[in-house]
C-alpha cells in the first residue's frame, strides 16, 4: 500500500545524461487531513544505466513567487508599517497637547487678571496669517528637473523631497519671488508627496507640478510670465533704463550646471533657469550638463570661482542654488549672495578678504621673525655678560679653564 502512494527513491543521473521532464499530478492527502494538496512530480529521463531520479515539488498555481527581502529591508518595511499604523494616534496626541497648552495659557492670563500682575505674562503669539506682505513677483522662472529617480537611493529621494519643500519656503519668504515649477513629477516622489506629505503641495502658491520634461515646461513658463500675474521687473533685475523698456523681451532658457564653460553674469527678465534635482554624492558627475546639451539647451554656472575661495567642491544642493538666485535679486551682488547662503563648513571666503588675510599672515610672520632675531641677540648679550662675570670671579684661573667652565654652565641656563 505504501509503495503505491509514495514512489521509491531512484539513483541520481550522471553528468552525461540528457534530462527529460515528465509532469504527473497526484492528489495525496495533506498533513492536516483537510483536503488534497496538489504535488508536482518531476522525473528526469533515464541515463545510460537505465536509472532516473524523481523530485516532489509543490504545484505551480500560476503566480510567481514574491522576491525575497533582506533582513534590513524587512526591518524597514515593518518599521514603516508600524509608523503608518500609528498615524491617527499621533494626530490625536498632538491635538491633546495643543489643547492642554492653550488651557495652561488661559489659566496664566486668568491668574494675572485676578492678581493684577501683568509683568510676567507670556508674549503674545504671532498669527501666521498676518505675517506681513508677500514679496514682489518677478518675471523669472526656476524649474527643478526631477527626472533622475533611477539614479538615486531611497534616502536620497527623501533628501530631494525635503530640499524641494525648503525651496518653496524660501521663495515664499523672499522679498523678490520667482515662479517655481517641477518637471517629470511622478514615481516615488509623487507617492511621497501624496502619502507622507498628505498632498500639501496642491495648496502651494506659485509652485507648479508637471509630469512633462523640463523642455516642455520651459516652453509653458513663457505663458505665465507674460500673463497678468507674470510679475514686474524690480530689484537687481533693473539694471538700467534700457532694461525697463524691454520688459517684454523673450528672455532665455538656461540649464545651471557646474560643468559648463559659460559663467552666469546676471539674471535676465522673462528667463527660465533649470536646476537639476539630483542628490547622488557626485556619483554621476556631469549628467545634468550632458542632458542639457543633448536637448539643445544653453548651460551656465554660477560665478562662484570669480567671487569666492572654496575649500571644498563648488557643487551646491538644490535649495542653496535657488536661495542664491533670490538673494542676488535682492542685493544685486553675487559675492554677498554667496556669503549669505553657502554654509560655513564649505570654507567659502571672498577673494578680496582672502588676499587681505594672506597679507596679514605675511606681516605677522615678519613680525615673528623680527621678535625671534631680537630674542637671539638678547641671548648672545647675556652669554657675553655671564662670561665676563665668571672671569672676574675665577681670578687666577686661566682663560681656557674659565671658558670651559662657562660652556658647561651656559647651555644649562639657556635651555630652561
């Protein structure tokens, strides 16, 4: 009976055998006894000796097996699932904390009114709805090219999302604002903005999102810059009377890249500037420049080398590039804009200040050399005085013997 239900084990094939697969489906009872479980018998053909090998494999139900995840990936997935599961609880806790804080504040004011002590009252809260007038809109468009998702890791995509959010915040607070747009919006970035960021970008003013690439979005930017809300030329964009007369000029489209041979001297009205949205720790060097050249778009780089002495690479993150452009529209001075924005850790120093610092270092070195020469002269004088004094004290001692004793004393006294 057992021999009919379970086939006998056969010897393995040798290397020279040509396999032939035969599929036979049986329905033996499963372990729990609840019902039949299909099993696929894969039998190889007989070899030269007439032997064959049979293997029992689970039947294929038409679905591919899910890819296996590593331990770190499983940990991250479970951590993310726990975080998503506790979202509503965190919201409720935040609401309760805000409610308790407001109640404590009301209690402090009631106590102050009852006792008449108004000197120790907390400062009034600033209402964010009345934070002051918005900045002036300029006919300048900045596009973030985010078509590099395949070249970035998950943490780098997250960092890029934070930089884009920071760009919106900096532009809203700037006295001279630019039109912002994001091209190639989709994939994991859109999932993050729709999920974790809860579609807050849909209410951002002055920031447009497109699924098209940067070339098509750059053509669309001409429409909104020439419209009623396109902005007026102001700030550093007003170079002279000729600039104000030609407010309706077509402008230009420039892709900003540190590998470009052209230096950006100033921003021009009705122009569109493209910034590569790529966080890659310089793994894909020059990819933005090649991308622009292939599409026939002009390239330029910020004049960092003309104004600053940098101790590190002249590659900046996305939000720093935008902030420098906003500061230039405010000050009209690249050097001041760089010093306002570039982090101190990069060691950026204005070239004029750097040269002055080198001259000061040379003067300090000369002063140190003069002080060292004076101290050496004083040491020689002390040695001569000590020799004369010792000769007088020794009296009848010969000059050779006296000099020998002095030489044994002087090094000990000067070394200290």
